[in-house]
């Protein structure tokens, strides 16, 4: 089958027409998917073998960690043979009961945004997205009889265009509403028993997004841009009271707040670039790293920080003195879990790595003792067969780039093993290793997994982000290439992996990273996997009528400013294509319902790559250099992929099979 060739207009942007051609029946998208389906058949034996391994690592019945709310424990459970989970609850002395079954909506894709039981145990506020566009419909279910509440007209209450966050205050539910660009711009208050409804707060500035959370005795509404914040509070006991601004809004000042019995805690960068913890505006606690989060619990304050490039959870006295400190295993991750009860005598944390299944622990606030709460079940998995370590590459300007290396213990770091390197590097995101079974078939075949903590991310410090965004964005790409060159032995010392068999992977902003490094260092990679890649960044930042433009000018730059426009143009993958004879094999994904990276971005990039190549990205082998496939999701599916567990495994099996082929590993 020949690769599809998209129409090319005679204008400055020859594929601009794709911006309006994003429906599932768009001919150029259907042709790309048909070409992908025809080519992936070449890898069918490996896909089948990997899928069988992933299915074997998936328990028939999956259960999530529980959340204790009121007298009940709530958790998710997926039954044998089922794609989608159910929400269930149990309490002491009572049998388990199913509250919500996502399969009841009759869609292959179903994801919840809000799942908030009222503490009285009667009503559940829940919102559902049935195609992946992240425009959730909010409903209210009576957990006693399983029926959704109806309005005075007899129809089920179904509030459209809501988002992820919401919280109960007595009988009132606070939730966010999104505009046509998927920006949470309003907070509403609704009493599902009476139908009383009111707009509580509106955020007119398109740079800002609203969130809601319960903090002790208050509902806290926060409005954040990339660089500035404002927070308001409403007493839970007076849910119809007016909002009270807690710190105002000062350009360049970011802060969050937490109610602690009789005082407000604030996490702010007003005086410290790496943030400081304050109680009633007086600093407390250590300040030796970037502080990201805080919790007020029973007679203690808990913080999450980055210290020496890794996560650190500290349990503090109320005056800020350290009571206990928790750190991850080498190459692993530690995070705060879901903690909703301010009277709790423990804090729930999570630990995991690329090979250690996600585990939840309850840590006693006084003794520091850990009690196992829940561990992700992975049948037949033996974590002792694998190991992780951290090495460091040096960028050309001297910046140190930590790299987490994970491998099977039988795989030597002697320059002979293939490598899959993963990167993100944006939004000050903390992209620590996480557990997912797709890693295991690679490790078991002798592949080294590398995770590079590059500038633009937040694994090290706020400075790491500052030096990797706006007019310093190219540092992100330089760091990533330096990490790969270090592993291949091209900088100093001996090679740790086989430099001719490195495959690179990244998603969204990490997909932009893939497009940029494929242009800047095309011969470095045997293959590049660019998932829903943000590759037309200049044109997107010029278009205020699509999601994530105005509110991301502070991350990527505002191209209305000539200097920032020129800088964006200098690295935008759509405008900077590698020479056909240099290109690595490319595996590109997109989804027609993705609201974050609209499908026309990867489609335009693929079309431009095909046009610039005399062979149109077609090669004898699917993973020969210069080959291009575009796995576009034409049905239901989100920015992060499928919600069904077996559908998600099928996707990963295809991607892994492609990566193994690019590494010249026989996978079946």
C-alpha cells in the first residue's frame, strides 16, 4: 500500500486547511490510518507476543486504592473481561455495593472528571466524558437507590461543559465550567436537592484557569496562570457566603493556601524563587529545595519538595521543625496520595518506580511508621529482577542532567544494550519514573529504559524550568541530546548503551521534544515515537481561538512579539524538517477528539515530512530510517489514549513492537 499524500495549497502554510478538517471522516486522516493499519501487519507476531505478556501482567479483577469519606471507603474496581471500571463502596459490617458502572453509558470510551461523594453518604457528584474531548457532563446520583437525580421537568440533571475539580459544602456542590476553549473560567454552586444554582466567581483573564478544593473548614477557589495566582475562600458552614480573596493578585507572584485549624498556611514565591512555606505570613520549615505542595493534618504539617533532584516528603511540627523525612529508593518516586481528612493521624503517600508497582502507605504522623494501604497487583511480576540508578550528563553550557536508568539485572551497561529514552521537559512538570506494565516487555528483552530530567521540567528546581521555557526553550532539546550522547559514550567515558539502537519517546510537549531532536540530531535516533506531539507550536500560539494558546504564552512565548515569534519558528518541528536521508523512523500519533493537541498538528507535520521525501516516508521495512507511520485515532480517545484497559494494552503492544523492530530486536 502506498503512503497517502495530502493536498498541498500554494500559500505560506500549505497545510493550513487541515485546521478545519479534523472530523473522523476527514479523507486525509482516514487514509493515514488505513496506511498505518496496512503497515503494522508486518509486526503482527511481535504485537501478539507483547500483548499476551501485557494481558498476563493484568489481573482479571483490578481494584484501586480506597478513599475514606464519612463512614464509607470508596474505590474503583474493574471486573474480569471488562474494559471500564465501576465505582464501589463498602463500610464496616456492610457488603460492597456498586455505585457507578461506566459501561452503562454504552461508549467504548468513558472517563470521569469528578467523583465526589457527599460525606453524608447519600449523593455522589460525578462527571463523565464519553469521547475524550474533556468536556464533562455533571450528574448527581443517589447512592442508596442508584438513580440519578432529576429536575422539576422530570429529566435527569445533566450539567454540560464542566471540568475536573469540584467539592461539597453541606448540600451545595461547587464545580467549574469551561468555555469554548476548554478553559475553566467560572465556578458555580448548585444544590441538587432544590435546584438552586448560582455563579460564584468568573475569571475573565484568558491566561488564568480556576480550580476548586476543600481545605479544612473552607472551600478554596484558586486562579492560576503560568506565573501568577489568586486564591479565595468560602466557609463550608456558610456555602452561600461571598468569596474572600486571601492574597490578592500580584503579577509574578504564585501562591496556594491551606487551612490549618486556626491559621492559613501559604506556599508562595513572593520572596523566595523556590517557594517558602508561611503560617500567618511568617516563614516556617526548611527551605533547602523547591516546595511544591503542603497539607495540614492532625497537629502536623506535611510538605512535598524537590531536594537534590528527588522527591522529599516531610512531616513537620506546627512550628516547622522536621519530625520525619521520607525519600524514595534510588531511581524511584515518592508522592503524596489522596488526603482529604484534616483530622487524620496519618498521611497517605505513594511510592513506585519503572519496575516497583505503585504502592500506597499510611505514615503515622507521630512515629513515622509506614502501614501498607494498597499495592497495585501485577500477576507474575518479580521486581527483584530489575534495578535502577541515576547517572548525570553534562549539557554544553555545564548544566547537569540527571538520567534515571532502569534495566534487567542481566542487562549490562557496557555499550551493547539498546535503549528507550523518554523525555518531557515543560511546565515545570515533575516527570519521575512511574509504574506501567509496558516497560516490562522491553526490560525483559534487554532494553535499558532512560528517563532524562531536562530543563523545562521541575524535577530539580524552579530554575530548571526558568532555563527551559520562553527564550531558553532550546535548552530542553540540547539537554536531551546531551543525555543520549552521554549514554552512547559520545561525550566522555565509555558507552553505557548501544548508540546505534536508541529509540526516543515523548507525549504532547514531550512530542514537541521528539520533533525538535529529530531535526537537531536526526542520526542520533534509530526511531522516534512522537505521541500527540505539539509540533506546530508557532501557528498554534498565533491562534487564540484554539485551546491552550493565550494561557500558554507565558510558557512558550507570545508570537505577536517579533523576537518570540522568531524563536518559536527556530525550533517548531513543522517548520524545521530533517533531511530525508538522515531521518530516523517515525511513529506519530494523534486523536480527533484531543482538545489539548488538536489533531491537525501531527497531521500537518506528517504531511510536510511526506512531501519533502521523494519516497513519501515509505520504506521496505516499517522501521527503516525515513519510514513514517501516523496512528491517528478516528473514534473515541483522549489526549492520553484509551480509557478501556484492554484497548490501552493493544495500543502499547503496537508501539512496543515498533520500538523493538527499530532496535533490531526480534520480539516474538
